[in-house]
C-alpha cells in the first residue's frame, strides 16, 4: 500500500500540471483497474476488478465490469486453494483435505458526468450485477474425530473419504458517486463509493461419504437457501486508476 501511494503521488506531481480531461470526441473508451474497498466488517481491500467504459457523450457513459471474488464482500479474501495433512497417532500414515474455490462477478452500469473542472470529472452511477461462486472439498482418510458430530475437529481416520460440492449465485444493484482526476494526458485516478444491495442464493450442498464398511458412497444433500443484505452506512467502493483512449 505504501508503494502504491508513492506511485500515485509521483504521478500527481509529474503530470497534473499538464493534465486535462479529454472530450468524448477525442477518447470514447477507458480501461481501469479497481482496488475494491469494503468497510462492512472492518476496513479492508477485497479482490480487484477491471472496468471498461464507453462515453456516448461527455456526460453519459456505459460501463462493463468484471471481477474475481463473488459479491465483493470479505469472502473474496478467502484463498482459492487450500490443502491440509492429518497424521495418525503413530505418525506413519496421513490423510489429506483439499479445497478448491472459484468466484467471479459481472456488472453492467451507466454514469452521468457533471461539468467538473478541466482535470476533474465527478459523476453519479448505477449498476446491476451478477456473480457465481463454487467450492469443492475432497477428504481422503480424514473424518470428524467424533463420527457423526460435524462440530468436532477433523482427524486422520483410515478408510473414510468425503467429496463435497457447493456453490452460490448473486444478484446485486447499486447507486453511487465518484470522480476521475486526470494526472497526466488521458491518465486518471479515481474514487467511487456506493450504496449496494445483494441477494445471495446458495446451491444445495452435496456430500458423498465412503466408510470402511461400505465401498458405495452415501449421498447427503443439504438444501440451499437465500439471503439478502444492503450496505447502508458502510462504504462499499473502489480506488481506481485508468487510461482513456
């Protein structure tokens, strides 16, 4: 973060004297990277995103955004892959737990830019978004230390294996405001804050469990559910750097 701020400061000092926001006749597109900010459960930066904008006029722009990390909440900080090893009491045998996750989100939106100044372009924005995430777990010779009690710790258990699959989908909308500040020719920095609402639908969780007593897996299905939340009073936004062309 310190290096980023030094870089931003250098750009501002070296280019801002000559910077000027371009007109849509000269540069209709912009491509930018976003460091997504989340203050819902403490100040943190979540997974980055990429945004493409098209300026139909100097005031109106459409935008398409793609990101990793699902709905942009703190879940995006969970690692995409994990692997754990569990050893028996004698130390001569081991079991493993492997976890793989993936998530992405897409947003479609529009912006209305105010007059601003020669360097700054403030705007209001709105968007709708869709997201998808999944998680797969594979346990080999690992099970609950107290069989039948999922609250107990995992431990090496010979002959037990579990294959579990789950996922979720999201739908969101948001309204907000931000600005572009041109620090060099066609190069800008920006900040955007939003009020957002997100609906999350969880898929059914399917577990296939194999025990030493049976080579045929037993399938257990936990029905999915749906929840929604609105970030009111919490800054859900992004720090941005982009190029207009």
